[in-house]
C-alpha cells in the first residue's frame, strides 16, 4: 500500500468499513460534508482488498462484522506496506477495558461508540489528522536526516580516502627506513597515531663530510600538525633561501650554520609565520670523518646514548621548544661516538606510551627496553623496538604519534 500524504487544504482519503449499508451511508454523508474523499467496503475482506490497491489516510471500521472482525481487519491492514502511517478508528458498542485493550493490541488508534455522534466523529477525526500531520512531519525530518547522513557518509568516504593518501605521502617524507653513510648508518621509524600526524624524522646532507639527523614533534595532532611537519620537511629537503635557515648567502658551504644556529633560525621563521603551533626537536650533526656529534635538544626527550657494553645513558643539554618564545637561545652539546656506539633521537610518543592499564612506559622503561635489545643492530634493532612498543601498548594503534631515529657509528 502506497503512503498517502495529502497537501494541507486537500481532502484526505477515508475508508468506511461496515456490514450495514445504512450505517456506512450516515457516516459518509458527514465525511463528504467535511471535505473528505470517501470509499466504502461491506466487509473486512473487501476493505483489505481495497487497501491493497489504494492508499487511505484514515480507516473507520465496525467491530462486529461477518468474516473478519474489526480488530482482525485492523491487524491485517497494519501488516500492509505503508499502513503504519494511517489512522484506524474502531466503531463499537463495547466499552469494557478488556475490549479496548484488545482493539489497541490489534493496532487501533481510537474508538467510537454506537450510536455514532457527528460531533464526536469530527473530534476523533481531527485528533487523527493531528497525529497524521505529526507522523508526516516526522517522516519528512527522517527523510532529510537520512539524506544528510548519506551525504556525510559520502564525504567521510572521500575524506578517509584523502587522509589515507595523506598518510602514505607523509610516510614518503621519511626518505627510506635505513640510510648507509659508509662509516655510519641511520635507521628511521615513523608511526602517526591517526591518519596523519605531526612527527617527522629525517636527515639533512650538510656537505664537507657532515650529516644532520633530526627528530621533530609538532604540537597538536591531525592535519594542521602534519602540514607544519611537511613544511619543515620541505625546508630540510632543499637548498632553502627563505629565512636563510640551512644555508648562508649564495648557498656557500663556508660557514654553514650548526644545529644551534639552525634551531634559532627556525624559531625566528615560526615567529614570522605567526603560527599557533610550535615544535620540539633534537638535531644531531655528525662529522662522518671522526664520529663527533653536535647535539641540540629543544623541548624534546633526552636522546639516548647506547654504549658498546650495553649501558644506556641520557644525553642532551635540554632547551625550550621551537617557536614558543621569540629570541630564545639553545645550547649545543658535543659528543664523540666510539665505534659501535649509537645515538637514539625520539619523540615523547615513546616515553608516554601507555599499556592497557594506563601505565606510562616512562624514561626508565624506555631505557630498559633499549638495553634489552642492544645486542641487535641496524634495522633489526629498529624492528625490535617497534615490536616491543606495540606489545607494551597492547596493539599497533598508539594514542600519540611515535617516531625515532637511531644513529650508529661504525668508525
């Protein structure tokens, strides 16, 4: 049965079902006078057949009829497609609580007692029309909601695809997981907590036998943090003039700024850009001729120094995050790696990693984890740390971005 929704001011369709032709006639006269479109049926079976072919807004049915009784007809009518939108009135001389309950259980909305009063009939119809109007309005709202939900799902599907692609592109910002520099190797790991994140690890060729390894954690999460991380990656990946961050005038290698000067210039650049974000970072510039390292730590966790005997120590002078305070300055520490020693730069996603009970790994926990895997080298060490963090976290979905870089001096 098709749903029948008539515009306001239009006549609603009513089906009158009664085995008494005289009773149908009396009701019909009043209904047509009030502007309704009326159809008649002499039995429940005939009424049901009409309802299968046509749609009715309201049905008025006698209770006691040959064949299908009024409640039986009502129950069968309610099972038709779209009939749940209609309004059903049972006409009866029964007024007991059990009879009323039986009628309601069958699906009736209201009752009229015999003999039918025109005033009462009109009042019941108006009450029914108010319910029909409310049902029609609710259905309209539901249709609009369903349409809006469908559009949201379509947009979300598009966004999911775009974010998945953005995650893939962000992973490409890390130029390989393992870098062989001859006398040194570097391994990188990057795991955004969502589709994209604000962590970044990588390296900067510095010329004259030097390379800078960095680890960055942009404040916040999501797309905005990822965009700043990508911007910084662009600065590090090219001979960047703007802000004179990595190169002196005319890009000469003479007098290349060290990690401290680079940090200060990045801080100035973020002040000029006027961003609400800042970032923490650690930058270790290694001289590949002798294993000497110039290290700056700006709001980042202390890098870990892995000795050849398995001991693990904290390194780095500490310092403020980059972009937080104008004209800030940083200290530059010097390390001299011995053959076989390693330096690990990481974001706070490692130390703040929580197990399912909510306990943080912490500095000591990370140092113990590193110490237990210190016999491994290169990418095997990288994979062991990643798997240990996943096991501690209780799965691969981390609450925060997670990244680290491991520099190993071969000598």
